[in-house]
């Protein structure tokens, strides 16, 4: 693949990343081949070297794309609702609602989830990208909101655990989707199901905060 032919396909890089996320998520870094990724992206196999330098660099680019897409996706909904938020507790609920809507209703997140789950189980340098770009910033934001609402320290172990408990009830429906669907007798996780999940997350925020007030 020549530089000229690469530049004539401005979306080739994007297609390679999308195909890479799908292939890496299903087969892992070692199992996915550059041939299969290039074929899925409808790009000449030399395009991976041209755009990224090699398979390892493509893998890192996929992690960066996932992290930035998730951060932007959650942030986009918050930008539209920010003016209506009056308390830290309201904002915390809204962040959880934004995460639920984006993580559960966006089709490509299924491929993202496979990729991220592999990195959670066997962290590589790509995990550092995922963690630094969206995992840690999102968790810290929720910890700050929790602390503002309860008077606790934002970086205390208790605050971090509380926030993980809140996040888990959203991400479970992505990472353990098949089991949740079967147990709940749901055919899909559509708008009404997402609304039910969001409502429960809000109730959990209220319940956990109420428990913090008890002596």
C-alpha cells in the first residue's frame, strides 16, 4: 500500500481501528491477525503498517479510541443536562444515567466491552491508556460528587468502594448482559429497560447516602 493510496482513503484508519477492536476483543492481541483485521476493514494489509506501524501500535490505538469515545459519549449527555443539576447528588445520578444510556444503548459498545474485559483480566500497556483516559477520571469525578454530598473524603477507601458499588450496577448489564437478560426474562435492553436500570441506580444513590447519615 502506497502513501498515495492511503491518503486517498481518509477513513481507512478509522475502519482499521473499528475492525481491530472487534478482532482483538474476540481473539485477543495474540489471536487476532493483521490479515483478518485488514480484510474486515476492507484495507490493504500494508495499511496497518502505514497508519500505525504494526499490530501492537494498532492495539494501543484501539484502546485510545475506546477510552476517548466512552468519555465523549458520557460527557455529551451531561452537557445537555448540566444546567438542570442543582446538587452534587443530582449530578452523581446524572453521570450514572449518562453512563447507562451510552454503555447500554450504543451498538459498538459490545465490541468495546470485549476488548476492555480482556484488559481487565490480563492488563497490558493498553490498560494504562484505558485507565488514565476514562476509568480513573470518571471514578474520581464520582468520588468528588459523593464527597461533596456526604462530607466524606473523596479519596478515602470507603468513598471509592461506595462509588464502585454504584458503577457496578450499571456495568453489570453490559459485562454480564446474557445472564441479566435471562434472569429478568428480558428480550433486550431497550429504552424501558435502561430507564428501569437508571431509576434503580438513583434509588441506590439515595439509599447509600442515607446510610452515611446514620451514627
